[in-house]
C-alpha cells in the first residue's frame, strides 16, 4: 500500500486525456509534487504541475528527465500511442514504432526511475494498459500492449523485494482524443484516474476500470470464439 498524500509523482503523457486527469486527481489527494511529462512541456496546463520534456522512446530524453526528477516516489507510465499498423501490410518500421512507444518506452522510463524510487524509500509503479492487451483487434498495437502487460507482471515480481509495488491499470474506451472516432460507451478520464489512484493506495495488482475490460478479462478463460465471434462462422 502506498500513500498518495505527500508523494512525489511522475506521470508520463501528463498533458492530456487520462494523464491530465491523473495529474489533477493526484493533487486533489494531497500529492506533494507532480511532474507531468510531454514531448512539448508547454502543453501541460495544470497550474501546479511541474512540466517536464520527455520522449519515452529516446534514452537521452529519459535520462535527462530522471536527472531533473530525483525526488520521485511514484511512477505512472501512461504515455502510449498507435499508428494503426497491421502485421501483413504496414511497413515493419511502423510495427517497431508501436513497440518502441508502448513497450520499450515505459521500460526505459521504469529502468531510469527504479533506482530513484528505491533511494527515496520505496514506492509504487502504475502502468496504464488497454483492454486490447487481451484482444488482438489492432495488430501491432494490441501486440505491444500485450507485451507491456507481461512486462508489468514480471516487474511486479522483480520490484517487490526492492520496496516498490506494481499496479496494472486496464481500460476500455475512454472519452479522449484517441477514442474520439469510437461509437460506444466510454469512461471519463476522471473516473479512470480515480480508480487508478484507489488501486495504488490499496496495493492492487490490477485495476479493471470499466465493464468492457472486466468482461474481456473474464472471457480469457473461455472459448476463443467468445472473444472473436468473427472466427465462429
């Protein structure tokens, strides 16, 4: 269990969507300081946040951010992205780009900040996942998120002896720019952020933030046709 009150938190992708909601919710719960990262720190709008330039797939950028944020006790890997690459027709470079952003990026950030959190007495890591970690509907994006989920599960084992708890946050459709084209029920970023912070404070292994995510997770133990009805014909 990790107290948010008085904590120093770094949120990647903190300028919009879930990341921006997390920054606000953290201050509402008494966080001492919140670093909000973005490729362009000028896009960070919360008046109390500490803007920090970060490109998660760039080792030099990650190292520079870590040098500037030596007091972090909670790390939230929220940044991610998609170029809608598919395995058969898209350039392989696009597939690699999605893995660089969604798998290697958060790994670089985690590796940079684990020693910092450890020196500061331990703390918490929250990784933001997608329901598509479990359903391969978006080609390499789904694959990169599935790999990230596995990374989180491994890190939970690696970091527990070092005084760092790990939570995986899984979300379905959220009312953000990334899902603007989706015609389906959506969670608000604020609801997702609230559940994420509840999970940190409770020391939860996983947080399933909406009905869709809970349904898909439950369906993993069933027949494949339940998750992929298009294959049942």
